[in-house]
């Protein structure tokens, strides 16, 4: 029997609550499937670790997880640790060196969940956002001089490489091709950002020649927010830069009902390094410890991890269980307007897995 080794990094805040729930669900799935087992190694890295050791993870942290088959990640961020330290010290310290350049964010309105858009009942909103995840605005290039003085200067340079842009646009065309509608929207801000973003547009046109079966268009990011809210049915697959897609995918999650349901895969498509799977939300310290964090995003994330591990039937079984649970408004957490707890949603998904005879 195959064993998949998974590095679990719950991180901070509700990250700990939703990853604990996700592991329970994954273990129930493995028992139900019978064809594979999951071996979890737990890493207590994050803001508490930082307060004790001055680092978000140990110096050799990446070496400790380099040979795992996947990383299951919660969220980072604590009220008393600067956000740039928690983000750069852990999440980006894994994504970037492990070359997880393709960040994939599916969004759809799950059964029983209400979109805040009046004209969306479900099928009109079914997107995959592909986020460039290795460079661009989050390349870490920049600096600050004359700190605190009137002549202070600070820069964050958005650095794009041809190799980096070609590979993400190619990945997005492949994604679009794999979906029934075969539509791709390439999002930039190439009117204002006239160097790197113009290169994006040019590369998109070049790569598109290899995908005559994919219909594609270009959109400026500001106009894209309007299209997402006014004409969601015209969108299928989207590719955008690290920053733009970060923002658009939170909007997408909200339009699909809640930030708490949305999943992410940070993929190293060549599989030279492990890929990392996480809900898109953060550590949500406003609700930490209350037992009401929505675990659905972390469960949906687990389906992406299972597919990556080659366990498609288990992934499908979990998605069916998730959809049966979201269909019941009594099992909605407060972010969805309900009263259910993380515990109740988790138990319901586990029960639904057990009852699934497909
Ligand atoms: P957030 O995603 O943590 O929370 C935004 C809002 O959504 C909050 O009101 C929160 O209660 C709600 N929410 C989020 N996830 C939810 C869930 N599963 N169930 C119910 N409600 C949920 O974003 P924020 O408040 O901007 O950031 C909080 C901290 O998280 C910051 O330190 C930030 O840097 C960090 N952060 C980390 C990541 C990550 O680790 N990938 C992503 C975003 C933010
Ligand atoms: Mn984000």
C-alpha cells in the first residue's frame, strides 16, 4: 500500500484549527479508501516559534520538509509579529525556494451557498485563477534609505523575468485547455506599468499561438474587478501577477460566498520540490479560539493535494462530501450566515465520507 508523507504546518491563529480538522478528514478518507495511507509530520513553525527562537522556522527548516510528498499549510500572522516577518519568514520562505511558481485558486459557488451577487445562482461563477507565485511584485527587490528622515526613499520593485512569465502563461493556457469552456483571460496593468506588463502581453500573444483551441482575451486589472462582479459568466480561467491575482482571488472567494471556503495549491509543476496546499485565508485572529473558523477551504484544499498525490477517487469522494455538507444551511459557519462550529462541520464531512458508497 502506498504511503504519502505530508508535512503539516498549521502556523498561526485559525490555521491551527482548520489544519487539525483537515487532518481528521484526510485520515477518515484514507481509512475509507483503503488504497493508501497518509503519514503526517507536524511542524510547529510560525509566530509562536518566532517569539521563542527569533525565526519563523529553523535554519534547516526547508531541508526537513524537502523530501515530503506534499505540504499542508494553515496560515501565518499574529497581532504581535509584523506581517512582513511572518509572511516572508515562513510562507514565502517555502514557496519561493521550492519554486512553487504556479498558484492555483479555483472558485465556484458550492451547493447551498449564496453569492452576494444577486444575479448569480451558482453555475454563472466557475473560475480558476492562476497566480504567478515566484516573482513580480513579491520578488523581494527593493530597499529603504534615510529611514525616518524627510528624504527617506523606499522601493518595492516588481521584477519579471521572461522565463517566469512564459512558464506561468503556458501553465494557464494548459489549465484553460483542460477545462470545458477553454477560455483564458490574461490580466495586466500594461497601460500604466509600461515595461514588465507590456512584456506579459507580448508573451501571452506568443504563447497563445501554441493553443489555437483556447479562446483568450486581455483585461486591465481594474476593469477585471468590474467584470468579475458584473459579468461573472464571461470568465473561466484567469492568469495574473502575484499581487493582482492575490487581490482578485480574495474578491473571487467573497463573490463565491466567503473567504473561508476558498482553496489554494502552490505547485512546483516539475515536481523537483514538494508543492504546498493551503486555504487562501489568513490566520483570522478576530475569530481565533472561538471554534467557528470555516474549515471548508482547508478541506477543498485537501482535494487538490489528493489529486496532486494521484489519489483522484479520494479527492472526488471528499469533494462530494463537502458539497453535501455545504448544501445544508444548518452546517454553515457564521461567515456563511449560519451557526455551526468547526467541530460540527468537520464531523458532518467525516460522516458524509463514511456514507458515500460510490
Ligand atoms: P484573514 O484572511 O485572516 O481574515 C479576513 C476576514 O475573513 C476576517 O474577518 C476573518 O475572520 C475572516 N475569515 C478568514 N478565514 C475565515 C474562515 N476560515 N472562517 C471564517 N472566517 C474567516 O485576513 P487578514 O485579517 O487580513 O489577516 C490576518 C492575518 O493573516 C495577518 O497577519 C495577515 O498577514 C495574515 N495572512 C496570512 C495569509 C497566509 O498565511 N497565506 C493570507 C492572508 C493573510
Ligand atoms: Mn492573499
